[in-house]
C-alpha cells in the first residue's frame, strides 16, 4: 500500500491495477455485494415498461459499487454484521444512481461510464422523473428496514447533495469560485454520501464506532473528489492520448485551477479567462490551460490537500479493532488516492 503522505503518480494506476485493488478490498464482503445487487433489482422491479427499461439500463451501467462496499465494511469492523446492512447498502447505491441521473440531465451529458445516459436515450424530463423514482425507491427500502437513524443519515446526505448542486448552479462567475467554496461544494456533493454510507454501516454491528466511521467517510469522500478532479487534468483520453479536460470544457473550476490562479502571471490568467469566455473551448485552449495549471503548481497543491484528507481518514480508524474489515477500509484510502475514475 502506498504511504498516505506520498503523492500519487500523476497518471494514477492502470485500469487493471485499479480493478485488482478494488477486488482486493471488496473481497471480505463479495458475497454480500452480490446480495446488494439482487436487492436493488427487486427494489426497482415494476410492471411499467418504460421504468423497467430505464432501470435495466441503469443497472447495466452501475459503477464499482464502492459506496455499498463502505456500508458493508463499516458494518463488519467488529467481525459481525446484521442482515439489514444489505438493504441499507442498496438504498445508498440507489441514491447515488439518482444523483448521477439528475447530474446528467442538468449537464445534458450524453455518456456515463462509456454508455449512453438516460437523457440521451429518452429526454431530460423523463430522466429527472426517473431520478425521483430512484430516490423514492431508496426511501422505501429504508422504511422497510425500520431504522430511523439510517433514514435520518441518508435524508440528511440527500439534502446536503441537493443544496450543493443548487449552490453550484447559482454561481455566475466561476473564476471567483474560492477554495472555501470548493471545499463546501465537494463536502456536500460527494463527502456527505460517503460519510452517511459509513455511518449507516456502523448501525448494523458497530454502533460504538459510529462517529469514527462517519468521520472516516467524510474525509475519504473529500479525498475521492479532489483525486477525481485531478484525474480530469492528468488522465489521457484513450483516443487522443492527452488529458480530457472535461471540467474545463464545461467551465467548472476545481482545486487545481483555484490553486494555480493565485500564482499565475497576468498573461497566463488572461488565457484562462479567454477559455472560460469561449462557449465551446477547443482542444488547443484546453491543453494550454492544463499546461499552465501544471507548471504553476496547481496539481501538486491539490495532491497535497488530498493526501492530508487521506491521512485524516486513516486517523479516524485508529480506534477500531484490528479486523479484516478495518484493513480493507484502510486499503480503500489508497485505492481512492491512486485510482482511475
């Protein structure tokens, strides 16, 4: 495992290495993850043809099940886990899927994980309603379990994510987006759900570690999003062999750019302003700004901040017993720091 104080390599792990690392940390809960998938299928089952079609598409394009993994590992840190962890993990993943469906509709995205988004297959209105269906389905699972504390944690996270999205959409001058604004945004949009996932897991066999696991999840979520934003500057698109720069194309300001802006020459800052003034920035402008951010130290600064949050996440686990699940949670930190998205 890479030392948490060390910066990850700019290019991250290979796809194969990332998948292997994920499989290793998921190994202690592999069987239960399969049960989570089955629970999700049952939850979204309906005789409405359109909903069934969209549900099948979403289930085919679901991601790496990282958040359900956090629920299950957190529930197992005392080497025991209650059966209700499975439907609670399914509820967390359904809410995560709902946020992605809504984000794709808001951003008019056409691809997600290499597959067409719902809004590209149908339309934005249907996508929004499908996202609502996923939210309500997750709430049904929570109600069926009958755990008020879990319901409270997930509804709180859902509210934070919604407010975070509204704050992002309300921003009119992206280049005035501050570091504090950025941290508040990613804490709401990403870290809140990971924190809730770990907190909910603790309610299923490790309640005495509730606060520690919630704190771990929040810091892991901050690490996750900063690393994700770094990948946008460093990961080469398979077809063109250069950074994708999707955030810059969409005029989104993340930590690498925020850090670099305060150190740029006036001429360099002018190039950034020109990119953000262009409705559809070209590859040349994207590449130029990525080079400026890199040379100005924006990537190095963001890696350092991500490492600090990663170290906080590991410290949060110090009071937990030395179990297989705790080891997997620690490995999850390195996976987040080093992964490809």
